[in-house]
């Protein structure tokens, strides 16, 4: 369809036919009449003449915040205060304890006295089963003042024949199997062959040639190869006992040494340094009728009690006992140049059972009470058992 006029022949767009769906008209807004209540349309419609809905009275609505744990835009998250939980405290304490043990270990390793006691020589016994320690208690008075010698009743070294001798000679055998460890006493008056010096009392070897000659003499007499060496003197022994506050011993009979005058009453008691030294040396007493045999038996009893006391929590966890012990031990103890602290710890662990019967304690079988001559048959049974890590026959045990 075209129109005339000035449309120049343009065609007009056709009109859209009305939809079959009628248009919906917004209902007219009704104004409330004066004096009447609000209209139900008040909340949905705004008064005429306003461009939008009227905000309800009261505080403006809050904008929803960020989800928990997510900071607002531009805001830094608050710092959480670090807390030391039980695990961190435990780890810290364990670290401090390990560092302390390492420090003590290094201190002892470089502070303990050393001596070349175990040298190779022609004809030395070959290594057998287990590990053998030679433990020596010397009558050395080195480092003791005249007052300390009088307190410990050590006697005069010149009157004793001069030089250094051994009041205690023991072999501690630590087996490689489940056999019980053994603490064996060698009576100091035992007549044995001393290399290069003929036959003499075994303790004379220490006086003549020191630890090296004593070790060689013991190896030759027993056929056992000595792997480690430990020595302690009069003063060091007493100081170690005093450092841990004494050692509890139960004395069956009153002990009074007629030679030194030392007296120890009967009963269970804590023996301090001077009394402890007197206890392990005493042989001139009614309580020691077998003389040296009773003395070595008392020495083994005391060593068992001493090791148990040192290894107890009351000593290791008590700074008033532990630190004096650590400061005393290096000067009191002498070891072979090839020995280390871990060797000494292994010995202490093996000897803990002396008091409870977990260690066999015995003396080399002798022919009579003078303890000068060994019973050859029984002694061989004893030494063979130690070489092979087998049980010692009852006939070869002398308590």
C-alpha cells in the first residue's frame, strides 16, 4: 500500500497485529482517604509523586559480610597468636635432654684418664666368646693430702713396701649370649708367673710394671684375653661414694679391723667414703675369718650395690648427686687408651644384676684359705666356661 504526498513512494512498515493475549494493565493506585487506616497496598506501592518505594523506618539493612575465614576486601586477616601445645613442649624437653647427654658424653670421653694397658705381645691369648674387663682397685695415694690420707686410713705407702699395688683384681665377663655375666675375683696373694720376673704374688705385677704387666700376667694365668681395662684408686673410690651420698649396705656382723682400727656396726646403713673404703679393704677382723677370701666377697657385694646406686633414678635425676658424680668420675677413673665411654656404659648395664642374682659372682678356686695357690682342675673348668660363654659348673664356683 502506498500513500501519496511527499512520501516519495516509500512503503510504510506494516502494523503488528494485536496479540491474541490481552495486555495486562497495572491497576490504578488508590490513595487512602483522610482519617482511614493504611491501605493493604501501602507496603507494595509508594505514594504518588515519588519515583521509588519508600524505605521503611529504622536502621539501614546491613550488608552481608564475607564468609567465615575470608577477609573483607582490602582488609588483612588478623594474626593468630602462636601457642605451645603439649607436643611442642615435649619435643623441646627431649631436645634439651639429648643435647645434655651429648655434652656429658663428650665431656667424659675427653676427661677420663687414659693408659696403655693392653698391648699385643707374642703368645697373647686369642679372642674368644664374650668380652672381658680387667678391673683394678689400686692403693695409689696420688693426689691425696696428708689430711685425706689420715681420714681414709690409707696407711703409709713406704710401710706398705712402696710403689703402687692392687687391693682389688677382678675380671668382669660379659657374654655374647643369654648366659649370665660373671664377676670373678683374683686373690691378690695368688702365686702366678709374672713375665720376665719369675713367680710371685699377682699384685706384684702391678707394682713392677704397672697396668700393662698386670694385664699380661692375668692373661697368662687365666688364658683369657683382656679386652678392656678400668682402674680406680683409694681417693677416687671414696670420692665417688661421697658424690652419690653413700651406698647402702647391710652388714651382718660388726666389723673392726685390728690393723687399721676401722669400725663398721652391724645392720643396714649408708656407708660414706671412708667407711666404704674400709669395708672393701678389711680382712683383719672377726667378721672376715677367711681373710682375703672374705674381703674379695665383700668387694663384689659393694660393687653390685655401687653400680645399682649410680644407675638408679635417685642418682641420675638428682642434680645434687649427678653433677658431683660427673665432676668426680674423670679424675677417679683410668681406662685403656682404646676404651670409650660406651664400653663403660655396657659394663655398668651388665653388672646391674649383681645384687639381684643376675650376675655370677665367684673367686678363682683355691687349694686352701691362704688363697695363694689355685685349684688347677676347677680353675680350668671355670676359665673354659668363660671362653665358650657356657654356664660355670657349680663345682668351680667359690663364693
